[in-house]
C-alpha cells in the first residue's frame, strides 16, 4: 500500500496574523514547482491566524492544507478560552494536532483527554494528528516502547473503525523536540514500525493505512534519511517550519 507523505508545520506560539500571511506566501513561492500529488503539506498556525491563512490559501489557491494545533473536545459550552472542533471545521481546517507533548507536559493533558479530542476532531470530518513519544528518562530506562504503546492505546480508544482509515500518528520523542537532537533514522524507524503494529493490534487492518510522522528536530540536513525509512510517512516539523526555505527543503526531501 502506498501512503502519501504528510509534512506538517507546527508553528506553535509564533507569528501574528500578518506574519502568518507572509509565511504562507513565501512558502507558496518556495514550493511553486512542487508536485502536491506526491506530498501533502499542512500548516498549523496559532488559532488567531487561522482565518487569515485560510483566506490566503483560498484566494491564491495554494495547495496547503490548513491545520490547528489543538482544540477542545466539546462542540460548544462554558469553556472560557477554548476553541471547538466545529469552529475549526467551519474554517476548512483539515488536520488538528492533539496530544502534543507540550500539551501533555505543560497543560496536563492525559491520554483520556487526548482520546476525547481525537474523537471530536474526527467526528467533524477533520483528521487528528495524534502525538505520542517517550521522555529521555523513559528511553534510558528501556521503557520507550511501553510508554508509546500505553499512550497509543489510551489516545486512540474512542475512534471508530472508519476513523482509523484516515488517522495520522506523530511519533515525537520528547527529548528530540526543539533540542536539535533528532532520533537516529534507525531508532525512529524502529519506533514507527512499533506504532504501526500497535495500531494494527487496536484495529486489525488499520496498521497499513495509518500514516506515521516522525517529529523532533527535523531539519533539511536529516529529513531525507528519516523520510526514507519504510514506516516513516512524513514529518511534524516545529522550528524549521518557521523558515520558508528550510521547510520547503524538507517537503522536497519527502517527494
Ligand atoms: P521541533 O518541534 O521540530 O522544533 O523539534 C517538533 C514538534 O514539536 O512538533
């Protein structure tokens, strides 16, 4: 089965809406000759930038998919400061990152919370990018596979069989995020293969379809070797996604 690679830019809490528009335009310039039938690209700006980016993508007919970095699990309600999946769907958001390690570590998100968010995203016709990954302590204690398995079982618990068909999982070792220290292609491949096996155990047959991204200090220098691994179907890119030239080179490495 051939899986179309997905390269996602997670802008985190960077860029106001004017800067976001500029980055969309610079990226479209850098990727002008790119074949989008070979690689899918999603951009995940902060919530306040979404409408501006969506307008640019629409008006200039850019081939990027719009993405969000998080959302609440409920459609509406008294949840001050939160953004619902229905609001994102209305903005033509295609992909929503859920359970990023920064959300888990800094905002106390449990697998149960992540599962509810993933199900809510899928219910509204968008695709969740469900993040999992071990800490350095876990890895050094030989617990990496066990931790990732537990996160997957918890975080994917509420998805239906049909929702597994479009699912994206991002394997992001916590110690590699924003540190400049990426997992070796071999270690990343091993864990992504493990993720595929676990997804298949949860829903038999889903393992072949699920797209698995590697994330954690993906840069132009290491992208090609990581993306060449048989079980790595794309990348979730943080720092390097804020630079149009670097991000375009990562997309090209996937093509
Ligand atoms: P990084 O971030 O590429 O800056 O390591 C990846 C992520 O947090 O998704």
